[in-house]
C-alpha cells in the first residue's frame, strides 16, 4: 500500500511518499481503507520532535490521527463493524509509529464510530480530533451556557470553528477572533468576528463592554495574553494550546460517546465541518506547509488517497 512516513525528525521535507507494509489485523482491530485523513498541527509538532520527552517514537513514523474511511476487514473479536461500513476515528496513539497518512490503517475498534451520512469524506475526517477537542473545551471544561458571552480565539481554525458552533448552540453570545481573510466565515458560523493580534482586547470590549464570561483559546501563540484584558471578573478560561495561571488546559481524548454526539449534530445540520483544502496523499508535505501558512481559508486541510 502507499503511504507517507518519516525516518527522522524535521519539517515537511522529511516526509516520504511510497510503499509501506500493510497493517496487521489483530483480534480487536479493524482495517480501514482511508478515504480522507485530516492534517493537524500536532502532526507537524510531533514530526519536529516536540513529543520526544512524552512518548516513544518508532521510526519510520506514519503521521496522522484522524481518519474517515471504509471498513475492509475486521479482527476475530469485532462484532460491532463489518466490511463496507463507513467509519471515522480519532487514532491517538501512545507510541508515535502507525498513523493515518496511509491507504490502509489498523484502528482499535473502541476508537471507531460511524461516519456522518450527510458529509463528504474530507469533512468527516475533519471531525474527530478537532470535534473532540472543541467539545472538551466548550462543554466539559467551561460548561458554556446561554448566559455566557464567550470569546473563541482562533474561531476560523479546525478546532475553533467547531468550538464556536458548539458555544453558539448552547445559546451563548459568541465573539470569535480570526485574520482578515476569515472574518466573513466567523460571522457565517454565528459569532461576532474580531481581528486577532494587537488591539484585540479593545475590539472585544467594544462588543462586550462588561467583558466576556468565558474564553476558549484555540489559537495559542500568545493570543490569550493579548485578549486577557477583555475578560470579565471571574471569567472561565481554557486553552487547547497555551497555559498559565487560571487557565484550564484541555487535551483531546478519544471518546466515542462524544464522537457519537458530534456525529448526530452534524447529521442534524447543527454542526458544520469546513474543509479549507484537499490534497493528494502524495502531496502531504505541501499540505502540511499549507496548514502552517494558513492561507487556504478557514477550517481543516485534508489528504485523500487519490488526486482530488
Ligand atoms: N490540546 C489539544 O488536544 C489540541 C487539539 C487540537 C489542536 N491543538 C492545538 O490548538 C491549536 C489550533 O489547532 P487547529 O487544528 O484548530 O489549528 P488551525 O486549524 O491551524 O487554526 C489555527 C487558528 O489560530 C488562528 N491564529 C493563527 N495565528 C494566530 C495568531 N498569531 N494570533 C491569533 N490567532 C492566530 C487562526 O486564524 P486565521 O487562520 O484566521 O489567521 C486559526 O483560527 C494548535 O496549536 C494545535 O496544536 C491542541
């Protein structure tokens, strides 16, 4: 099978597209034929070696943690899924070795859920990691409700766009930061857009003179510090990309119960996954560079096995 792998840490230049051994099928795994996989900033960070102190790395590494695809074979212990089923998964692994940038992927059955029926493969691949993170931030960490004024930093990103929609769904008033390129998009998903960068706190105070009651930082890069002055006294603050005093750090966690809820929301038309661009698997390096540059527009960048 074809896939993308790297043999040493580095930037997108270490990625190699070529033949890889097919994954083995153990009792409680499912072989999924990948139809789309999403690129996440974590792929790029781990590839650069940032996870070395936290997790084992077994080279060659196939990057990627999001998959949407079709079940090809099931292990002897799997009764929940059958060949032909359309599925998605967040494939986080404790050892960096066998990810989703490949035509065939072995997925533990407890990570799988059915694909939302009403979206493309690319959109489906953009849901698991980003959706699980957004849900943990908005619903679990901050418990956003209709009485909140919520600031989502990075509202145009893969996670931020879903966090924004979840906060809007809860009835909260939502303000979302993004670049000039993505202001219209942020408005389209139900938030009042503000430009990120210097002066962001003043922009937000104009929209919420009493301050925001909750902040979801989906941007990192110091965005929280720049916006901190817009927080009302006692505001709840969480970040998926930064830390600090009074900030709850949130990490994605595989959870098919939450994934099921997200799939239901997508199928009900309440949650929209936006695909900024789609690249062929062979162009994974170009796709990673595009994610870093963030010039493709809002939402997720995805890879598909064939040329899109
Ligand atoms: N803790 C976890 O489990 C977890 C899970 C997923 C992601 N993350 C982390 O969360 C961050 C976002 O992930 P993502 O997948 O949503 O990334 P993404 O799709 O690339 O989105 C990045 C967002 O940040 C905004 N942004 C970029 N530069 C900025 C700056 N200098 N100041 C303010 N905002 C800026 C972007 O806005 P524009 O494009 O409009 O400029 C965009 O909205 C990454 O650092 C990622 O590693 C953590």
